C-alpha cells in the first residue's frame, strides 16, 4: 500500500510535539499508518469511532478534562460531522484540531471520492473554519503547531487537509 | 415515573459527580433542582452528550462521570453505545431517560415507542451492566449500584412524557461551559 510511512511519521511526531494525547479516528486508507502509530503508542489514547461526529463530542470532553486531542478522518467523515462541529465545537468554543485526508482532489482515481473532494473546501469556508493544505513534509511540523496554536487561542475548530502529495507515494 | 422525580432521587449523588446532560427537558429539570459547577448542559448537538462523557471518562480516570441522556438523542447516535462498550470506561454511568417521545419539540413519538429497547441495544453493543427501570425505587437502586460500581453502566429509565412548564435557565451556554471547565481544572489541581 503506497501510503507514505515516512510522512505519516512526521505528522504523528508533530502531533506528539504539540502535546496531543487523544486521537479519535475512523480507518481510512490514507490514515492507516497514523492510526497504527496511535495504537502502538502507550501514551496515546486512541478512540476508534463508529461515525466521525462522535469525535467532536469526545474531543469536547477531552478539552474539558484538560487533554489536547485531534480528530483524524477522511473528508467524507468531516462532512458527516458538520452538525457536531457547528452545534458543539463552534457553539461552545471548543478548540478542535482536525486532520482531514483530502480525497477526491487532484490525482484521485476513485470515482466515488470525487464529489466529496469538490465540496470539502467550500464547506470549510462557509463554516468559517481556517484551514491549510498540507503537502510539503518539511512544513508539516510548523503547520500542525500553528494550527494547534490557533485552535487553542481562538477556541474554535481548525482544519488541516492532508493532500495526495503528502500521503501517497506512487 | 416522572423524570423530574427520578432526577431528584439521585440528585444528592449527582452533586458530587461530573454530569453532562443532553438538550431540553433533562437539562432544565436538573438545573431546577440546583445548579452545580460540575453540571454541563449540552444544549444542542443531539446525540453527542454521551460522546463527550466518553471523552471526559477516558481523560479523567479518577473521576466518575454521569451522562443524563434521552431516548431520541441516543437514537440519533446509536453508534455511541458501541463505542462506549468498546472502551468501557470504568468511571462512566450513562442514564437514558426514555419517554418514547421528542417531547421538547412537540411530543412526536420516538422509535422506542414502537419497540426499540435501548437497554437491549446497549447489551447487544457489548455493555455488561444495563437495565430498564420503570419505577423510582428500581431506578434509584440501579443508579446507586452503578455509582459504586467500577464499570461502565447504561441505565434506561422509562419515564412519562411530561416536562417542565418553562425551559428558561438563568445561565448562558458559554458561562456554563467555562464554569464547567474551570471546575474540572480546580479538581485536577487539588
């Protein structure tokens, strides 16, 4: 499976370096290594979800408990979480770091991913969620640190879209 | 049994816990018994009170967390029972007040009115300690056991479809949220 182990490790290390101790996730091809890294790390609470929206609640609870968390999901999982993000994270000002695999964008071969790819950025924009595309492994650590900083200071959701360039090795 | 009476029966214990409620009547009725800094009323995002309780329970293993939920909210996020069972936090009690109705929005019947048994759903999801109670004594006894048990419990209390006469609460959403977070911070620094 040509998902980049090296870049997954860079992402995982960056999450650890900003103090993330809880990771909620739903398996998705591009995220397999990240989920496994969370699983193998005794200091990481990995919460495997049935539906991504649950992760908004889990992250809210973690935040109240003083624990930094990240939601790891595909962009279709983000779409499935929209109400939770609006009516919990935004309404109650929960810092919410979201790492979203950006399927259905340039280079996507799976036809079923393409509609979600089209709507991801417009929906993030309409919700007023700041986001960056993560493509360059050299910038991952800085981008994750800055996203986490903004989520904490603004007390709002912040998204990082994991692109094909970063996650996939053809 | 009336939900307000069931809440009153367990209120003394709830005061000592971290409590997350779902939206609507449950929140108001708990608030009317006397607000505590450890009570968080999740006034939207139906279905996620239990998920927030799970996050709290996993991150605060030394504290008992109680979620006060409703049938329609749980039906909206049935997967939560399976996720809770998967991690089975020893310090989480999930109470579901089942009035078989979306009472706060006009009283339309929920799917528990046509046969869905949430205690059996929880059991099937893998929760060991579950039960369905239709009188105060039974519910209170089950709650006391759950409160003293070092294991996940999901208790379904069958209640009448009656709610408070007013939904007014003199506490802002963010006021409640920040007070709750501050309270936990203070507890952690004790």
